C-alpha cells in the first residue's frame, strides 16, 4: 500500500481518494446503461395466501374420500313380490240335511265318533300326508272313482270330504263331476244349480261363484251343472286347467275332491285324471273283478298316484274293528 506521507499534495485537488480517481480516470463514464422507456413494468408477485383448513363437515378427510371412490356401492335389493291372495269361494250358502246323511249311512259331523268315521280318518291321513309331502299343488286334487256303477264311489267321496273338512284350517271342495248321473245334491238334500260344466263352457263365468259354502265348517260344494253333448270336449280343453288352477291357487290348505263317473262306464274319470295328483279307486269286496280293476287303473294312468280303497269289506285279516272301544267294560 502506498505510504500517504510521501504523496505530493501540492496542486492536488481536494477530495477523497475515490473522487480524485474519478477525476483522473473518468470513472463516471462507467455508469450503468439507461433503462429503455418502452420496457414493460414488472408486476409485483401477489402474496401467497396461507392455506386454511376446511371445516370437517365440508371437506371429508383423505381416508373418507378414498373409501368413497374405492368402496363399491351395494345394490339395493328388489322388493319381494306380494303373494297373490287365494280365491274366495263365494257361491250361495247351502244347508246340509242331517237326516239324509244319517239315513244314507254317511258321516254326520255332530254325531258321536263311529267306526265309519275312524275308517275314513285313516284314509284321509294318508291322503293328507302325501299331499303335504309333495311340492306339486295338484296333490291336493283327489279323484274318487270306481270301475263299475254301484261300488260306492259317491258314498266314499262324500264321507271323505266330510271327514277331511273336520281338519283344522282345511277347506274341502266336493265337486260332483259325475256328469251323466249327478247325485251329490240329492244325497246332501240341496237344490241343484249351476256348477262345473257351466264354468267350463262359458269363460265369462268365474268358477268361485259356483262353489258354495255349507253349514258344515270347511266343506264347500260345486255341483255338476248343465250337461251338454260337448262335456267330454270341455273337460279336455285348456279351460279345465284354468278353472281348477283358480280354485286351488295360493290356497295350500284347500283340497278338491272329484266324484267322477265309473271309469269303465264313461270318459270323464280318465280325462280328469290328468289334472289331479292323487286318485282313490274304490272297489267293492266280493264284487269287483281283477280284470276290471286293471282296466280302470290303466284308464287313470295319467294320475301319478293311484290308491286302492276296498269298500263293503266284512272281514279284516288283523281282526281290527273300529267303533267298539267305548262298548267294552274296562
């Protein structure tokens, strides 16, 4: 560094060292370049806003948002279809003549228990068990038939209907399907009227309007109705399936018993066999031949379950005899 005491200060211009250097070397020419007039003004950057946390009720958490995106939405179950109610049987109410029942040897509901009632209780138990064990609603349709006239098929059909109607929460429709010789009305002491054949021949007629409740709880009657020369054709038409389905649809405790003509005498028994799930073939002891029994069974083969009922039997191999328990002295 230059020693200051040796510098010749005579004639020196006053000022600091930097001022004198500027005067000697023209340092003022080294100033910065002038700023152009048309240079765009620089904008002042906006102040960065501080992030504010949103309320919990408005901004869901990150986990919740992830669940909403990734979690599949469970489909809503479709409402279960409402079960269709059973058809109400609304024919005119009928009163059964109890004296005629007694005189014909039929079951009288108000009478004491008899051997006849006990026998038909056994018959109905097997029919009930098979109907309830089956998923086919036609198992609740029971055809009662015999090979020949005079073997007791109407007698058995009527007693079976009365015995079955005594079951709790069971409805029984006894249908007189013996179109050539209807006899149910005569046996029960009721006036004849429209019935099965009228519903089959006229699609405008509702079958439930022709099924009458009786003064025997649970027992309903559908008469044969008006017979024509086209009865056989009407029985084999699609209308038959519609009528019978309407009587039993959505009614798991409703049974329909058909009293039909003898199988070897007329065709209705064979034709109705295709619409029932059980058939009761009535044969008379010491009267019905084996050949007639086989022929009748063949005619009813459209029915998947045919049972044999022996009528007017006087001998029991087991010695069992109903109705004498109360007469014994214990």
